[in-house]
């Protein structure tokens, strides 16, 4: 077993993982609720970028419904972001599951 070869492969994988993480942070994911009445766009890092509300979603007599739709849209976007992130990282690791917080030595 050649330790230098293993270390070189680990460094290459780390570089690919860093590139994938940058790509994930730059992506934008849209979630929606209420048949599209509420839309939320999150960055890959989970930062809210935009919220759009249909006029039909805004009922001054039912603010709770609007609040629920916003939460549902955020959760939808977050789920899609996690799925995209997982897919991007699986491409880098060849599907090998990495423990949470795992980093290659640099």
C-alpha cells in the first residue's frame, strides 16, 4: 500500500469536495406551497433570497394561513436544497457516505 498515493487521492477528493461545496452555496432552490401561491428561493447555504406571494395568498382575515404557507414553502425549498446537496456530494464521493463533519486532511 503506497501511502503517498493514498494521500494524493485524498487531496484530490478534498479539492473536488471544496468545489462541490462552492457550487452548492452558489445554487438557488425554489420551494412553493399553496399551489404556487407562496414561493421561496433559498441559496444552497440556506439563506433566504426571495419570497413571492400571490395576491390570493394574502387574506387580512386569515394571516395564519399565509404564515403556514410561508413556512411550508421554506421547508419545501430546504428539502430540495438538501437533496441537491446530497446529490452533488454523492457525485464527488462516488456515492460513498461520509460521516457528518468529515473533512480530509489538507
